[in-house]
C-alpha cells in the first residue's frame, strides 16, 4: 500500500518536472507550447548519448540535459517562438505541434526508432525496505531531486527579485516595460529555464518511462492534464496535480488494472468539473 | 546517305534486340515484394529481416529453378493501411510472384485479402498471432506462433515445481494469445494463474509489478513486444522480484537476442521458451550467425532474422520444385510439406495449415565469453501451433 503511494509520488515528481516548464510558459507567458515534450526528449537523448558514447557518469548527464534543453530553448525562443507570442492560440498550437512532428521525425532519423536504454550506477539500482515499505533507490533519488527543484522554484518565483519582475511582466507586460523591466529578456530566460527543466525531466524519466522518438506525443497528454488540473498561475498547483495524478495512475493500475490506464482521465474530468480554474487558482474575475 | 541509313538500321536493330532481351529477362525473373517496417517503432524487425534476406541471396546466388529473384523492398512504417496499399501496388504494378515480410499481426492480415484475390503466396516472416494463416489459403508462415512458444512453457513450469504463476502481457493480439494459451495449459495441468494485461502504450510497469510482488507467485510469465522488454526487465529487478525468488518465464520475445546486451545482467537466469536462439548449438547456426555478423557490422541475428532467412529459403525451394513456374497455386502446393534443416533446427511447413512446425527450446539466459545468450537446455521436438491443432 505505502509502496504504491511512494511509487506514485516518485512518478508524479517526474511528471511535475516535465510539466512545470509548460505551466510556466502557458500560465505566465500565455503561450501554448505543445512542443514542450520535444525539449524533454532532447534532454533524454543528451543523457543517453553522453552515457553511451562518452561514458559520462549518470549524475553528470543530468545538468548537461538541463543545459542542453535550456540552450536550445533559448535559441528557439529567439528565432521561432517570439514572433508567435502575439498570435492566436490556434496559430500557436499549429506551430508547436509542427515542431513536435519535426522533432519526432528528426529523432527517428538521427537516433533510430528503438527504445533507448541507460545503465544506472549501481548505487541507484535495487531497493531497500523501511518499516515494510519497499523503496526503490532510483525512485527515492528522483523524489529528492524533484522535491528540491519544486521547492527552489517556488522560492525563486515568490521570494526573489527575478520572480517578482516576472510576475509583474505577466500581469501587464506594457506597464512592466514602462517601469524598466526587460520583459523580453525575462521571458527568454523563463522559457529557457522551462525547457531546461523539461530536458532534466526527460533524462530523469528514461528509467521510468522509457525514451523513443514518439516520446513528445506519448506524454503530451500527461503534461496537459497536469497543467490543466493544476492551473497555470502557480508552481504549487501543477505540483500537487502531478502528485495526485502520479498516485492515481499507479494506484489505479495496481488495484483495478482492467481500467487502470483510464483513471487519470476520469480524475481529470472530475477535478475540472469541481474546479474549472485548476486546483488552487483563484477564480478569475 | 547510305551510311546514315545503315547506322539508323543498326540502331533500330539494337533497340529491338534490347527490348526483346529485357522481355526475355522479365520472364526469367521472379519478383519478391518484401514489405517490412523499416522506420518507426518496429524498425529493428525490418532491419533484421532485410539483412537476413540479403544474406540468403548472397550465400545461395539469386537464381532458383531458372528464375532470377529480384527483391523489391517497401517500408510500411508498421501501418496496416500502408501495408495493404503496398501489397496492391506490388501485385498490380510490379507483378510480384511473392509477397513477403510482415512485421506485425495487423500488417500480415492487411495483405491477406490481396494475396487471396491475386493468388500470390504471402510469406509471413515475423507476425506471430496464431490465426494469421487462416486469413488466406495463400499464407505460409516461417516465423512462429505465440501459442506454439507459450504452451511448452506451461509444461516446463509444471514439471519444475512451479504451481502459481502471475502472467503479465501486453494488451493486444499476440499478448492475449500468449496469456490464454499458457494459462489454459497451465490450469489444465493443475496450476493456478493470476493475470494482468498492460496497455500497449504504458510508460511505467511499477504498479503491475507491485501486484506481482504482493501476490508472491512462484513465477512471473511475461510477454511484451521485444522493444520494451529491456524496460520491463530492469523494473523487475528494481522491484526486487528476482531476489524474492519469483522466476521470470515466458516466450523468448522479452530476451530478444538483438536487445540482450542492452538489457544487461538483469536478464541473467530468466527461463524462456522460443524457437530460435543465436546460441543454438549446431554447425548450420554457427555459420549463419558468423555470416550475419560479418555482413552487418557485428549485429547479432535474432528470431526475426531467422524468420526472414528461412522465408527466403522456402521461396527459393518452391521455385526449384516448380521449375520456375510462378503460378500461385503451384507455389503453395510446392511449399506445403516442405522441410529442411534451418539454423534454428529442423522445420516443416505443415501441409494442412501452411504454418510452421518446429522445435521449441527451453533456454536460460547466461553469460558465455562475456556476452549474454539464451542457452538452450531442453528441446520439445516439432511443435505444431496448438490453437489450430485444437480446432480439429
């Protein structure tokens, strides 16, 4: 029972890291970026390549995956995304889904279509038991890393100068600009961080979710569910939404495997009926 | 003027000769339309079969019964609609004498109607759902069927003191085939079975494996498509099921030779039943593996490759028997009852069902000279597909 809870939370944590970048771009910058999963896939492939070809240790590949996602995010934001900010959501959706298909085909061409496999260092393999709860070492590791990330994100968002400027820019970009806040630079940086987090999530997730060229499509639904249920104006919303979905998904598949894969959708529908603005969102006037 | 006319004449003569020549050539070739998933998630299947077909022709020449075999390779991206369209084009435009390949069950079924209507033999080299050969009287299979590989596992388990088995299969045709054939046989032998089916697009096996862990069966029977086998094996070990004494058993897809090295040591000790292992101990197989590796950058042939290799041999032998007659009915008649020594062991094309009859081997994953192999330790000779056998 508690093992299921633990697995669910670890799974949810990965979902959170993968999706929080999306919630940032969607909520804060009002930009629908369906190509978010492509950045996650990029991070995953960076980790795989570094480990397989360069023999880099697993821990080192994680910051590399983050940086890779962030840098590519930064470049693409500058070249492709910025002209789309003013466009309608439909345009943005069409544009980003196009990027997804290009990323899928590109990954297929460059890396081959097979599932990528990494070998974890031995201290992350296996499991141990505390008070009858079986705990996988890797899942515990994921839990710690993601928990730390969530905490620092929330802190950075609410307590730092960067965070307050960002919130100001989102509330009203024109006024913020008038006050001398470099809105474009802030958005670029935010986008890069979001993409970087996706890259990190992709790398962390290889062991739990696998990695192949269809990754951005396969997980797009999960990201979107997390963001819609969690609401887009906070970090805590998607965080708890991801936890809830992770646990519900794992528990559902454990207790009622016949319909297990369907449970998260039911949950999403119920939550959206109850709280259409997201879990913690204040109702918009 | 005269000279010019002379030149013109001889040019005309040459063209005529060339046209006649190519017409004569066309009659001397037998085209094989090879439809495989060369891109997409099942591309490794296509690559293995394509390589095996090329190897067979390189080793044996390409002329059989006076006909030169010409392979036309098409990529169906494992999409059944595409398979059907390609099969039609190959039959109508290219006038192929054989359709071959077919990486997955729905793909093989998609071409079945084309084969029936055009009376063109369809050689299924990979797809493994039992009922495929019933879809058309022109289908001949050289791979295996999942019940064929799964039922012997039930016998082995019963004999080796395994009483309670938990089955985890992917929720689609072959998975259900594997589960039902194993479960029926195992229950008939006095064992008890619990089952769970995993969605095809499943990111995480954790909850399913936790169920297995809590149920504490003697063994875990697993079928997943070979691509995601690695992930399954890792999570099986991560969850400590190996240490809890739950044996991993199943048909050999999960420990596919092509992926075994990537899966790593976690595969050690798993017991599987299958029709082919690269470690099969025979002179024919050693030569096959060595030649395959040499031609493909050290790639190890897997059970897909052997299906393609033997499929090509069936085509070649059939052409020899009919003396180059490419009439569909004559070819099918020639293939029925055909038997020969394959690198996997003796095989026979069942004259009644056109399905393959072959040895099924019980294997254990072990390390040989630093490489992981599925080492065969017991043989169940000449197993027929049990599903079709039971229908009679």
